[in-house]
C-alpha cells in the first residue's frame, strides 16, 4: 500500500515525532471539532440561547467513541467538509431531539478554524519544550568550549581564530530569539474564530458577540476584535515562525556537517553502532541528523511559501486557499518537530575534538593571524605600510613553504619595531580571539537573567 514519508512505517520518525503526530492525527482533529461543538453548546446555554439540557446532552454525546469514522469519511467526500456530517452524527446520538441545538448559529469554518487553533496551541507547546532542550544543549557547549580555539572561516577559508564556544553561543542566541518569538506569536495566533456564515454573526442577532466571548472562555483562547476567517496572517505567522526555527537549525546542521568532513574532523554527531554507515564503504560516518534537519527545514520553507500564498483569499469565504492550509500546517509542525528532535540528539551528544581544531588552526603556519601582526605593527609603521609589509610576508611564506613567524623575523623592517617575543605572541592564534569569551558570557548571562525573570 503506497504511503508518504509522513505515514510510512519506515520513514515517519525521520519526518515527524510521535507526540506531534498525535496532535495532528485524524482522531485528534475530530476530537477538536467535537470539543468546539460542545464548548459552543455550553456557551450558548449559559447565555440562555439554547436549553441547558441540550448543552448537557450535546457535551455528553460529542465524544470520539460515538463517531463512525467510515461514515464520516464517506460523507465528508460527498459534502466537501467534515463538519455537517459530524454534526449529523452528534444530533442522532442526542436524546429527545436535543441534538437539533448542536452547531447553533455556527458555520463550518468556525468549527474547523477553532480546531486548528487548538492543534496549533498543542503543537507550539511541543515546539517550546524542544526549543528549551536544544537551548540547554547549546548552552553547555558554549560554556564547556568557551576558550577552545579553532579556525573561524569565511567563504570556506581560514579567516581569524575564534572559539568553538563562541560558535555555539552564536547558535544559542538565535534559538533564544526563537523562544522569545514564540511567546510573542501566541497571543496573535491563539484566538477563537466564530463569525457565522459571512462573519457578521447575523444568525444570533444581538447575542453573537456574547457567544463568541463565552466560546473563547470555554476554549481558553483569546477573543478577536473582528472575525478573521479570511485574514490568515496569524496562522501564516505561525508557519513562518516554524520556518525561522528550522532555518536556524539548518545553519547549525550545515556547520557541523562541514566540521565532520575528514579534512576537518573537528566535531561529530553522537556515535551509535551502525549509525551513518555506508552499505559499501565501512569507513563512512555520515552526518545523518544533519541531513534530516536540512531536509525537514527545506520542507518547512516550502510550506511557508504556501501559507503566504494562501493568505490571498476572495471575499468572505475563500475558494481554495483555505484548503492549502490543511496541507501546510500539519506538515510544518511535523517537520519542525523532527528537526528539533534531531538537533537535540545531535547537540546533546556532540563530540568535539579540540586537538584537531588546534591542528587545523595551525595548518597555514600562522597566516591566520596575519591581521594581528598588521594591527600590532600599524602604530609604529602606519596601517597601510604595515598591511603591505605583512602582505608580502604572507606571499613569501606561502611560496617558500616556511612558517609565517620565520619569515617575519627575517624582515629587518619589522624587527626594527618589534622583539621576537612580542612577534611570537602576535602569531599565537589563541591570543587573537578578540572578545569571543566575553560574548559567550554575555549570551549565557542573558539566558540566566531571563530564566530568573521567568
């Protein structure tokens, strides 16, 4: 039987996690529909719009055990939406005709939008926990490797020395920003939707806003200023947020994947027997978690584009863009959950080889700190003259295959201004990491301050 990676027995844990699948399963979605219908009945009974007995009966019968899924699927395909068939089943289960009060004054999209908001709320709770775990793993790496010197690279070339703790803290700062964004997006996204057929609540007369308010209370959602069923910016913002998260995870995965190359061999995914093995090359240790993070992130970015496209809706009920969200929202959450799970595994057990980092740092024989020498000579020689002298020394060191320090010491113009001891100190990469350690401390201190506030 054909399947997609999302439901494949082989691949589904590469492109989702069990907790997130549970949030977006058919059963969970129908339970959210039922939850909204029951909440609506209770809200309306409280306001005297429907009998209290009806609300009690509807709540009792709006349970997943009472739903015939085979029938629901068949009728959904005929109607085009699942709510009318679902309400029919609820009504049939209710005694004394009380089911006729189910879905009073509502429209299909009211129920479906509220249900997806409830799913988004649950999904964001899982994302929040995973972001916290990834942040903790990165904080430990930043702290443990605060002074572990390595080559900083620009355009894939040696640039200047940095520390691995600095690199990890750069990653960490982004993840912490995403945690702040999550707190900001929730109030805009977790909002009840209840507007009736065209959004004006005409079917409920002057009680419409009261019903919306009470429904929001029942569902523990915020109340909007106006119906939002054709303005989808909040849901688009949620998926865009997931795109930002997976984009940052992709950056981290790319760095680690490159550091795993044999030529660098500076950091490795956690080892487990057989993980990342090749079917033909026994020596291989492939960056499996990095690859999955990158693949999931690419998928989420496609869904971000789809959600932005789906914002363009016609009049007071869309003719198709809304349906695109049914694809984009669940897939975005599933892919993000997988990327976060892989990142947690990767970063919590990352193997860092500080000795190899130092070896790679010395590959150019000191040329990586040519700027340090230039800046050290500039006060005595002038910056441009120092640049030209050091540039020539770099070329000579490369052409002759000699250590940079030896070439510098052989230059009388340089030695007029600097002792061998001072020159050797300038050529030591560990002495030219700038404020890397202080920046690590700043990121960690900011986190500690935020945790104390929380």
